[in-house]
């Protein structure tokens, strides 16, 4: 409950909450595990999250989470997005 309250407080200040990443025994933070859990959590309120994903102005914030949740590595290879992707992602 404390973590939820921290996130709510951060959002109420118009700040971006950072993910909680735990280190393994080798000191690696597994962002994909966090992202998979985050995406699973969005299924609890599917309609609200679907609305965000469909939003042209704000839906782009979900792309890193979606990418990280579907990879099998802790790193995402740098890539140059296609013009179509760049035109659809707003910062």
C-alpha cells in the first residue's frame, strides 16, 4: 500500500513515477520483469488503459513498457525507428 501511495503522490505533483527494479545476485536490474508485471497490471483495468493506448497525444508513453515487456533480454538494442513509427510517437 505504501508503494501505491508513493505513486499516487508522485502523479498528483505531475511528476513521472519511476519503476521499482530489484537487483539480482549479480547486480542486474531486470526491467523486463517489471514491465511484464506492469502490463499484467493494466489488464485489471483494461478499458482505462486501452483509452490511454489509443490516445494520440499521450499513448506513446506506453511504448517503452510494451517493448520491454516482450523482450527476453535486459537490454533493448538501439534502433532507428522507421518514419512511420516516428510520425506516430509524440514526445
